[in-house]
């Protein structure tokens, strides 16, 4: 009696495989049942057939760049505008918009969005992933809400970490350099019969920029520690699970920016650093029903904790209920009164205004004279806590050799908790349905289209379509035309902010209380609509086999309407959907393996931005690009040379050359890599903002990495 | 019978004719009505089908299958028998006895032979390799991935002996073999290293490395690096290898047919079948951006190349 598949079943299987009845029951074809691994559902489009523009930053490039931050790596992506608000706050946007708020790009780590819904931002330096754990970064240049959900408005950055199965062994890395650079990394990976895991610990420190525009020390250093655990486990032939736990704690320095509003206050606090803690956990269950049908369910939970408290001093009148009422009636009037209170008090008359305003202002002036001018100091707590639960089901069905359907649904719950920003807790739920059909109409024509329907509790629903046509001249060369629409839901901050400061621990009681409400209070409109993007793209992607050269060219014309452009400020934040922007231009990207030892990579983007709000033109460099040359010199030596240039980011030119030289040494079974990186700025400008200045135009850091 | 023979010129001529016929029968006897005996440890429909097809192809021979357990020691079989072994167990049985009829060993790979024979080559045995010849696989690489230069090869201590031959074959094609030992398949670092340092992966028919347990890691890792795997066999192509050459039952029937036409003393000591096919995975090719592979055309071109060395 034979155990295992019966000959009949085996022959059927082989018959199906070869589609040739004569071959059924073949004694010479290996009958050991191998599972179909690279199934139609698992295989991706070839680069020429991708329905859009894609830049892949592979492992080799990431390592060679010497970059310490994910945001720095994105300089290698054509059209990506990478700037800095401060040394620990990168600002990254594709094609541009506002320099201080980059909120129109989706960022995912292994499928989990790290875009903070509460405050409409991505904290690049707080992402709980070490550079050493990144396998590659796929940047989808263009809107793609159908595949990545709302907020994938301008681009999607998809960070893919190394699979635990590919991280076996032990790694230690230490980096030290100028500007207080002090990083470390340690990881251990192991595998067993049915699974693998990787545990990694890492830390990062640097001083940020050296000085502000006045030449004073700039308080923007950062320090952080991370821990991450990634496990994949095979349950059986069809099922597997992957789960991850990530945690990060650190401190981001913030300069003290509070300036007393009222006359005569000289005392002030010191700093307003942020203690940032991030926690994330995700679990993904993969099910392969058969070679034509697979699905996964991924659930994740994330928590962002930003603790920011500082001591501020101002006149006691800041807490006057009358002044608060006046602010609510007319913030402009209240601000005028507050800033000029001494003058108005001396003159004995409030500023001109309506009788009601003047009546209240008179009361305020009386309070000013009756002890209101006394300086009071207290604690301000601007902390936020955000929590997100996300559940996604995605189903991939290969209907035939030429037709594939990807569909799914997503549920997300977001909660933001902040006394200052939301006067307590605010939450939101989002439902999403999406579907995309890929149809290979012929050997040359590929049509891919889809739509996403989203319903958000706070902002209502929307439907966004997307269609792409690829013409494959041959499998390696393709032309594409893409039309897509995308939306961005206003985040809780933009729409529902309820911004006020409750000052506690007052140095002297105000109205008999040790805590009091500051008079400035800002509320979001609550009825903002989604921003809407219409994007048109023509492109070419080709791989020249003989030259080993990959070329991608793209022409684009993108329009954003209903744009929320108002900066998030607590004095007079009047958000609306009244703005619009247009971005047009071209991008190209070339990756050339010149020889076995040399790799050349060039990117260039020309972007023309037109925006109804001039702030939305600030982060667009009309000419930007990068050039890289990687070389293996043999005997363990390798080098990389990169040039990055932006004609103007927020008005400042940026040009830098990065050089990395590395030597690999074999120590028995272990490998040691010693590397030095030199970054040399070529221009004399501050980085993105006037306060971002270095003492020296160059920085050097060294790293040693041991692997065994 | 002799007593009834006719006399006279006609009789003479008839006698001569018979004589010639007998002579020719005598000369051709080993080539014609041969006793072809197939054996394997297990009797199953696949074996029976094969036997039946071989019998149909060689009506002049007496082709039969006898299960291994029913056979005497090899030395006790008539020496004129042509023995065909269909599995390693039957080879073990055949090796017990240095005497015995001329034997064709089928369904044996280079690796299995190396393990069982340790480099020796017992007389009377003709080994017909089941794994695709390395040079043919390398030619296939040249054909479907003309830009590939560095061919990555994972090996175990079992398959290490193949490397020299592989290197020689690669050199003549302008290819370079990048070999990496893979001692423990739980540790994927050698695979990762190899993928980084090669343009394409060539799978050896080494069950320690290429088996149902490792197939997922092998294929997913190479796909993640956009590297194609060539080989090691047709089953792997179905799982996600880009392509492989292979010989199926029809090819083996042709090969056997031509061998059975020859006298056993002319049988080669070892042989790769000249008849083969190419199998490719069009979905994988498409995803890797590789021109569609026409298996028949490629097989024909490879075969033509082999015929004019």
C-alpha cells in the first residue's frame, strides 16, 4: 500500500500541470507534491506594467546612501521634496505644498499606516523602525487611494522591513560622528521548522542643527530607543501568520517659543521638549485558498504618546473670563486689545469696535489696572495621545490568466486625546471598500481600474476612481496613461480642533484658583470637506537588457481642489476648503548597472506649482534631483557618491554631496564592515527654514557593523 | 523436418535461403527478440503503463515487468536478459551481485548514484541520469536570460561533486558559477548572499536543498530580489521556477528504444537522454518582465546546439 497521493490523483495533478493527456501518469516526472508558491495572486506586475510611477529604494542603495533617517533616503525619489522644520522634524512631501505641514502622503510600514490621523502628520524621526531593519522602500509616485486608502493623495511611501526569514544571525552596529551623532543597532534572528523571528534593538542620537538665525544654539536634538519584534509562522500549507511588536521612546527637543502677549512680562520658561513614545502591534493572517485565490486579514493597534509640557509666564489678565468672551466674539479685536493693553489702559479707552466689544474691553482694562498686570507663571500641557485600531481584509482572486481582482474592506477607529487640542477626547471611525481589476487584454494592452468608497464619521463619504492603461511594447518596455482621483479627509485637528490652554500649577492663584483657562481659544469649523485630487499621468518604463539600464519617465498634471491650506495656528485658525493647487511637470529616473562593479543612478524632476494660497508653493523646488555612483572596488572595498539638489525649498537652495567608503573584512565566520560617511553641503543656505543652520558645511560619521 | 525437405535446384535454393535466414537470425538474435525485464520495488499503474508503452514500442521484444521481490538474485537471471531498473531499491538489489545481465538504470540522479556508488562504476551497468544535464540547463539560461552572467548555485556536501563539471560547462558559455554552500536550510543567509551576488539561480537536483520544505523560501526569496530560478526539475517550475529542461516518459521511451536497438556491450556507461523538453512558467516570466518563452522552440534550439558541438 502506498502512502501519500494516489497515482490517480498524481496523474490528474500532472495532467493539469502539463495540460497534455499523454503526459499523465508519467513515471519520470517528480511526483513529490510541491506547493505552487509563486501563484498568480502572489506575483506582481513587472515594472513596465505597473499602473503608475514607482521608485524602489533597494537594500543596496539604502546601505550605500549612508542615510540615518528614512526621510533622508527619500531624496533619492524624483519629485520628493525633503526638508526640515527642525533637526528632529523632517518635512516630506511629493511635489510640494506647505513647507511646515506635509500631510498629503500616505506612509506605511509593512502595510500599517503611520500617518497620524489626529494631527495630520507623519513623525518621520519617530517612526519605530530602524534603518537596518528595512529591506526596501517602494514609493508610489502619485495618488492611489484605491490601493492604499485615503490620504494616499500625492504619493505613498511603503516601507518594507526585512522578513524574519532573511534576518538570521546576529548583527551589531555602532555609528559615531560629528554633530553628536551616536547610533546603535543590535539584532538577533533565528528560525525553526515552521517559523522565523527577528528581535532588534536600536537607538539614535544627534544634536540637530547647530544654531538659529540669530546665531544662538538651536534646541532641536533628538534621542530615541526602539525595540522591535517580528515573527512569521507557518501554520500549514495554506496558512501563515506574521506578527510584529514595535515600541519607541525618545525625546525631541523643541525650542521655547512662547512670547508673552502682555506688556511688562519678562519672566519666561526654558524649553518645551517632547517626550515621544510610539507603540504598535500588528497581526496578519494569510490564507491561500488555492493558486488562484488568496486573502489576508490584518489587524493592528497603534498608540502615539507625545508628552509636551512647559512653563509659561504672562500677565494674570490672560485668564480673565471677560477677555475670553471677547476673543470668542472677535478674536482680532481681542488680540489688538491684548497686545496694546498698556496703551489702551493709559489712554483709558478701549480700541474702537462695536459697543458690545468696547463694553467688555472696558471691563478688561479695569481688571488690568486692578492686579491683572501681575506676572503669573504656570504649566502648560500640550500632550496628545492618539490611538488607532485598524482591521483590513484583502482578497486577491485570479479569475483567469489575464484577469485578476483585488478587493477588500477596511475598518479603522481613531481616537485622539488632548486637553489642549481637543478639550478631551475625540474619535472617528472609517469604513472603506475597495476593488481593483487588472485585465491583460492582449499581449500588449493592460487595463487596470478600480474604485474606493470611504465613509468617515466626521467627514462623510466619498468615491474615488482610478484607471490606468499600459501598452507593453514588449515585456520590458511599457507606456502608460493613468487617470486617478483621490481624496484626503481633513484630520481631526483641521476639522475639529478645540484648542485652548488650561494652565495649571499657577505661581499665584488667579481668581482663587491654582489653574485657569487661557483666553485664546480656537475651534475647527467641524464641517470641512475632503480635499479632492485629480491626477493625469503619461509615462514610460523600460529595461534595456544589454545595457542593464532601467529608465522611467513621467509627465504629470495634478490638481487639488477643496484644499485646506490654512496653517494650524492657535490664533485665528479659520480652516476652509477654499484653496486649490496645480502641479505639472516631468520626472525621470535612471538606474544603470554599468558593469558588475559600477551602478549609476540619476533622478530629476521639474515641477511647476501654482497654488491659490502662496504657502502651498513653498515646498516645491522647480528643479530637483539626485545622482549616485556606487562602486565595488574588490577586496571588500566599496564606495558610494551621491549628489542631491533642490533649486529652492521654502526659498532656500539645497545642494549636498554624500560620500561613503566602506571596507568589509571577514573574521572567520563573521563579517565586519567599517564605513565612513562624509556629507558636504555645497551651498551656504539654511535648510528649509531660516533657523536651521550648521556651524560647518560638512559632517563626518563612522560606523562599524559586525555580522555573524 | 529435415527428412521432408525437397531436393533439386529448387531445394538447394530453398536450403540456401533458410540458411541465410537462420544466419541472419543468429546474427540479429541479440537485437531482435530480446527479453526485456523491467523491475522496481513497487508495482503500480505508472510502472505498468510504462511497461505497456515500451512493449508497444518494441513488438519484437518480450517486454515484461516483474516486481523486485519476485526476482531471484541478479546472477541467476539469464545473461541475455536486458534488465531495466526503475528505482534505487532495484539498483541496490542489482549491486548485490557483480554478475548478472546487462542493466539499464533509470530514474537515478547523479546525486543518488554518487551516494550509492561512491564514484565507482560497476561493470554491466548503464546509468541513465534523471536530472537535467548541467550544461543543458546552462544553455537554457543563456537562451532565456541572455544578459545573465553570474549563475548562483547552492550546494550541499552531497552535490558539491557537481561543481567542477558545472564550472567547466559555464566557462565555455561565458558564464560564471557563484557557488554557495547551504549546510542548514533553516538558515537563509547563504541564500540571501547568493542572491545578492548572482544574476540567476540554478537549482541542482539535490533533495536536501530543493524539497517541499524549502521551496517556499527559495522561490519567495529569489522573487523578492527579482532573480529567476532555473530548474531543478519540472515540479519546481510549476511551483514558481522560471524554466527547466526535463525528460518525460515519451523522451525516455525514445531513448530506451535506441539503446535497445544496440548490443548491450555498446551501451554507454552513463547517459543523459538526448530527447528532452523545456517547461516554463509564463506567469513568472511575465512578472519578471521576461519575453515569453516558447518551450518547443527553445527545446529545439537547445537540441540543435547539442547535436553540433
